[in-house]
């Protein structure tokens, strides 16, 4: 049987990148799962703390993200849905894995390197300054590995930007298995499940991915955006001045991104979609993308509006989810403690 695990940070309402890169696939995996498969989805509050968060905004985001997950079709009867911070097993395992993680591996993480690149010594701009970055940011990928391994997950549906973190999870599973050998390996090596729309780009700058942290609100489409907001953001999406539409991610990333989004909405292949627009312009493509996105978002948006105020129901779902999560991870942690000699 498969154990599917994934997570999302409560740093605001998810955008189309989160949705097509990961969340939509969570729902599909849930709906196609066999009864013996386990599905576990976590809202990872501890990861969010690696960047400064306003406590009130974080409280709201935690609850809203849960409402979004339910609104898009995750079903608490079939999937374990919970807040990471309600299960201390994650941090305990993270500590143990930290003690097995070579610092050099963490220094090679591209997310760390890009944070470091923007952190410059005030007196000497040519020097990067680690003292401005917190240690949580550095060991972030180890906590992520702990999230996954605490459930002995076999499959992890995430976007392309998480590939390196998942590779580290496999490395740490392997290091643990070899360091604490017993009759059998404790951890399976978690596999990546990736969607065709693994990387959705910014609507304003197609050289970067769509992200929650970009200061430009128009660079991302949120799952709860109104129809007019969706239309406006897609109409103003940056493309190119070449006539006709082709799917060419290398040379025409903006147009390719729109085709990827349209393909994700209709469940087609992006190049097949492109063929239909060969002699049309970007305007026609954008109008159809806006319609298709609206079609996908309108159900979840209405459901979200219904759920967001039902705090008692949401808190109940989270509480039950956490209980089920702790049952599974508690078993793993008992084995981990026994193997490392902490019993
Ligand atoms: P987070 O919260 O940044 O993103 C959640 C999911 O959305 C995907 N994603 C994208 N996919 C395609 N195009 C984009 N522009 C885009 N932006 C985001 C991400 O790949 C992710 O799947 N470190 C993780 C959270 C995490 C986690 C875990 C995931 C913590 N522990 C354990 C899996 C397993 C993160 O920051 O995701």
C-alpha cells in the first residue's frame, strides 16, 4: 500500500502554482486511492516561522488554508488533514535527523543559497552575511524530511521547486537506515509524484515561478480571487510580441505558461492546446485561459466562502486530523527511539 504525504505552508491563500503543481493532484490521488492507501496532508506552521510572520495573520492563514483544502475537495474521512504544529513528533524526529545531516548538504540547498545570495554584508557588499539568516531557515529541509519520514511516506506529490528537498529526504532516510541497521530498513525512500504543470510561472515575470512571497499581487492568481480579479491578472500577463501562439517554454515562457495553465484546467497536453491557437493571437488565448480558470475556481471559491466562518467545524477537523496523524507517527517514533538507543 502507498503512503502519500504532502504539505503546504500557511503563508496566505494558495495560488494557481500551488493548485496545479500540488493541491489538485492531492485531490486526484485521494479520489483514485485504493482503500489500503494512506493519504496525509499537513499545514506546516513550523516551516512558515522560518520567515517573520505576523501572529494574527498566521492564525488566520492557518484556518483559511484548512478551509481551502476542504473547499477543493479533500475529504477528512478519506485523508488525514492536520496542522504540523499539533504533532510534536515532527520536531522530535527533525532533531534526530539534524544529528545525521552533514552541514555541507544543507549549504548546497538552492533555497538556502538563494536566501544567502540576497543577504549582503552592510560594510562590504561583495560579502554574503550568514549572521542575518536564522538557523531554522538552514535546517528547514531536515524538518521537511521529518514530516515525510514520520509517516514512512512512499510518495510525495509536490511541485518542481521541492525536488531537491525530496532528494535530501531520501538521503536522510538512507543514512538513518544504514546507521541504525536492524533486521530491516526503517524508512522507505519517498518517491516524487510530479504533475505536468510542475512549475507555474509569475504572471508579471515569466523568468521566475509564481510565488506567495513576491511583492507584486498581480504576479499570482489566488484560489479565492474574484472573477474580475482573475480576468484582470490574466489580461495583463506578460507574454511576447511574436505573432501566433506556439508552445515554446524556452523562448516564449509567458505564452507557454498560459498554455500550461489552460492545459491544466482542461486536463490536456500543453502542445495540443497550442495547436488550436496556432493562427490566433495572445488576446484570444488570454480570454480562454481566464474563462477556463474561472470555471475551475468558481466551485472551490463558493465552498470556501461557506466554510471559512465555520470555525468550530474547522477546528474539529483539525483536531481529529492531528489525533490520527499522531497515531501513525507515534508508532514510527517509538521505533526510531529504540533504534538510536533513547529508550
Ligand atoms: P509551499 O507551501 O511553498 O508550496 C506548496 C506546494 O505548491 C507547490 N508550488 C508550485 N508548483 C508549481 N508552480 C509553482 N509556481 C509553485 N509554487 C509552489 C510546491 O512545490 C508545493 O508542493 N517546503 C514545502 C512544504 C512542505 C512539504 C513538506 C511538502 C513542508 N514539509 C513535506 C511536502 C512534504 C513548501 O514550502 O511548499
